[in-house]
């Protein structure tokens, strides 16, 4: 047999094959006799792989009615373990494939149109492998459903198997007359993962997590996109996500730092046209709100009313977003308590040391008795219900403006606070109880907002990207 050392050596063989077909010979039989042995010999010693040959330990292939391309893929991957997804019809090519590739083949029969079956077969193979195992998924042969299914599996599982690659036997020249790829022009293509090469899928995943409030997950995707695509604009989306993530975790100082960094970057020349600049007024207002919250928390001065507003608004926002009843209640309780403490501070009093005069103590006892519908005891420290009653005694316009029935509607849930599972007791607050607390806190918050003429938006800025606007 003529020695073939490189693809160019196949040219005269191909021309001889062409002439033999023109003379009336059977194209398939002649190809197997005249061309295939030489092409096979070349790939057994020097497979043509683009961009470069890699070492795979496992390869998984779809098999169609012409097994030659699958054979080249097996040789190109050089895998130790070879799995072949075949149909009932293509089972007959397995023996020839094993002989030509000189490899043990592990067959897996699938229906030609059952993509879910392909997913399952591949998953059964992958799940027993270490996550860093080099695996090639060859989509060259088989039906369109088989190839598409295997490709989808590959691009999805790449997130979990870092060395998994989708491969495909392509050709640089197709002989229209012979209706075959020209021998010597075939090469195994190692396909780039579209998630990593383009990043659009990860953008959608990041956006989905962001809109669900999973800012840590969104930030991870955006940071990954910077590495994958080299596009620095994704750094700003990561920073935005980190700001909200820190804010909702009540890490106000970290959130402020992230917010300031974001605004600073958006003001730099490379980012002046960044889509997030459309949200600059909202972001600026939110960063200012974080500054107020930090100033209050650092000073612990309830006279920092804007800071009190910022923290209380955050707690109520978290209460509204939270799904777990106990946490939902805890946020609402703390917001109400903080807002009541702020109003008490205006009168120079503190709940832990109210310094009641005998007259005030007597008046507070009478007001508590009205609320409770019976005798009341006034202690040295004021609980939430005590503070509400005392503010009414002091003539606080907001608390005084509440009807006795409204205050009495809160007495049960305020007295039950200490029985909450996350405070001292074992009770889980009901939705109705949480609603009453939240309603009371929102009333106090609105009053403070009106007084300060400050109506902050805590809603995360909507994501917009270059080339498209999100409605």
C-alpha cells in the first residue's frame, strides 16, 4: 500500500478514485477499497485536529449510517474509553468501527429522536467520572436530534465538568461530483463553548438571578463573564450586584463602598455610555441613602433621622421580600421598634431608661390600662407597647392620631414578640400578625418620609445592556 505521511499525499489517490467512479464503479465500494485504507492509516499515526491535539480519557460519539467520520473522531480524540450512542439501525456498524479504530467500544442504544434518552445516557457516564476528567463529545454522525442533543448536553455540563469539549469532524473541501468530503481535508474541530466564547447565555443567567434577588449568584456570573469575554463593562454589573447583596445583608458600610466605586467608574471616560448610566439618578440617591445609614449606625444617634429612615426602610423592604415567616416578622418588628425609638428620642427619652416622673408614670399606667382593657403595670424599662402608649401620653402627633382600636389591634402581636422563635420563644408568627406589625411600621415610616421630604426607592436598578434595553 502506498505510504501516506501527510494529507497532501492523498491527492493522487483521490484523483484515481474519481476516475474509477467516472468509469462506472460503485462509489461506496471504491471508497472503502481505494481511499479509506490510506486515510485511516494517516489518522492512526497523525490525526488532524484543530486548533491542536488534546488528550481525552473518555469520548462519547453519536453513530450514523456512515461510520467513517465517527472512526476519525475516535482516532482524533485518542480516548481510552469510547462510548457510542447508536440506533437499532446503526448497530451493524459497531464491529467495523471497533476494527478500524482499533479500540474497544462501549455501545449505548438510543432512539434516533429521543433527546431525553441521550441526556440520560451521557449523564450516567459522566456522573461516575471525576469532574476534571478530559471528555470529548463527538456530534459528527447520527440524526440531527442525536447531534443536537449531545451538543446541548456538552455545553450544559461544561459548567460542571471543566475539561469537557464538544468536537466535530469537519472538512475544508467537499467534492460535489463524488458527494463526499475530499480525503485529506478532514479535521477534528474542538468547538468553543458558546457560554465562554460569547457569554450571552451567562448574561441571561446572571440577569435571572439578579431579578430573583440572588445578587451573590449574579455577581459570580458577571465576574466570570469578564474572564471569559475580556469585556470590562461586566465588572460594573458585578459591582452593582455586590452593592445590593451587601445592602440586603445589612452590611451598609460594604454596600456604600461598592456603590461609591460603581458611581466613580460610571463617571470615567470608558463607561460614560455604559447602560447603567441611565440609572445614575436612582443609584446616586441609593448611595446617598447608604451614606445616611452608615452615619447613623456609626454615631448610634437617633437624632440622625435620615439614617433612621434609611435603616428602617431597608428592614421593611427585607420584610416584604422575605418568604420565611420568622425572619419576615423579625425585620418588621425591628423596623417598628427603631421608628418608635426615634420618636421617643425627640422627647429626650430612651426606652431602656425613660426617667418617668410620677405624673408620667401614672398617666402611662392609665393609657396602658385603656389599651389592655384592664390593670397595667409600668416597669423601669419600656417595651414596644409601653413606648406606643407613652408617646400617646406625650402627645406625639402620629401615635396620638391612631385610634384606640388600632393600638389595641397591635397589642397582641407586640406582646407576642418575645414568644417568637427567633427571640425567646417557640412560636412562629402568622402572616396576619406580621401584617399588623408591618402596617404600623409603614405608617411611622411614611410620617418620617413626609417630615424629611425623602421618598427613597430601594428597588434594585433594572439591568440594561449594550445593544438592547430591558423593558
